[in-house]
C-alpha cells in the first residue's frame, strides 16, 4: 500500500536548498524562524530543518513584503491576515533588490539626525539579520558614510552627523568582530591599518567579514607602520598579513621576503601592478567586492603551507 505522505516527504528541502532557491542566506532563514515566527520547518530525528514548497513560497512572499518597505517585525501579521494584495505575492525574482536600501537609508538618516543610538542599533541589527554584512555594507553603510563625510567637508556644521555614525559603526563593528573572532579556529591573520582615521571603518568591516568566515584576526590600529611588523611577525605565527592597498613599495617587498609571510592588499591592484611582468609570489590583491574577499583568501592560502617565521636579531637601542 502506498504511503499517502510519501509525496509530501519527497517535497521537503534542507535549508541549504531553500537558501539557493530564494537567495536568502541560512542565518537569515533561522532568524526569521526563531525571532519572528515567519517559518515553521519540520525537523529530522537529528534536528535538521526541512522545508516544504509552501515554505519556499512563503520566503518569497516575505522578500516581496520587505521590498515594499514593511518592517520584518510586521511581516508575519500581514501574511497571516489573509488580506495580502495580489501584487505583494509576486515571486522573488520580480523584487527590485535596491528598494529595501532606500527604506533602511531613510531610517538610518532619521536616527542620525536625532542622535538616537538605540533606534539606530535596532535598525542596524534588523538589516544584518535579513542580509549579509557584505551586502549591508555595500548597499547602505559605505554609501551613507561617504555621503556624510562629503557633506561635513562642504558644510562643517553637519560634522556631528558624520561623527555620530562613525563612532556608532566603530563600536558596533568592533563588538561584532570580537564576538566572531572568539569562535574562529581557522588560520591566523594580522590585519593592520597603516593609514588614517578614515580607513578605520573599512578595516573593521574586513575584520568582521574574515573572522565571521572562521579566520582568527589580530587587529592593529592607525599608529602602526611597516617598520613595526618584522618584530611582531617574528615573535608570533601568522598565516597572512592584510594591509590597505598603498602600492607595493620596496619596504613591503623586503618585509615579505624577510618574514616569508603571505601579504594581501585590500582593494583591486593598480594598473601599474597589473602590467608589471614581474610576479610577486607572496603579495596578492584582495578584490574590491566584499563578498569575494574570503574566497580569495581561501584560494591563495590553501596553496601555501603555514609560514615558519624567521626570527631576526633586533638592534640594540
């Protein structure tokens, strides 16, 4: 006799498949379930989530509602009311992915104008629960940060807006980096900001992205120069060194040769570097696209053994 539930069981999907079909990452799917009750997947005997076709359609409907500017906390009420307009039930592929960012940018600007830290944190947390930090940074944080920087340069009386956002993001990204870094158990990376205060935000974003990916990140601030690094690398084993892309100087090449450490420069390589026929074995450029950075790190470091630091004598002072 045929099991009447056989077809239903066959139509269940693991969370990774739902993520691929909808474009919503697995962390967000779990958050929608736990925090907002938007999904109720079944569980295998071992506790793994299984989603039905109806669940997949519901995820698409959630995306559409978010695209319309409805806060995630209200989405369940709209879906469960039964009064959802047909236009809101379009498939996810019809969603204009830039629309939610206008909504979040408006919320950010309102919070900044009021210097409302609590509401700004709530909005930030909501955005990163729905989308990856890389996408939030690309679509929201960096454009708004740059806008406020340019605004205060032309109109100094608005500097408070820029200063408020800068301090908030540094504290928020710093705490997230420490949280993810405490759980990381991958290769060790030394991330150094050798430039100015303005690069601090980009450095913290990098620290977040690669520590969330599993790399153990040690972070050094703006007062560090290349001259400080041989001693640091010599006394502690690191698998890679990440620096802002200021070009490949003779000092950087000497550092790479002396310590035998793999160096990554953030940002795309300059035209001069790309046209240089001389290969630089230990120096690589990270892509400008934040979502591709960890792929590049994985690819390069997978080909290279963990470095053995070369201890160099320190001159007496």
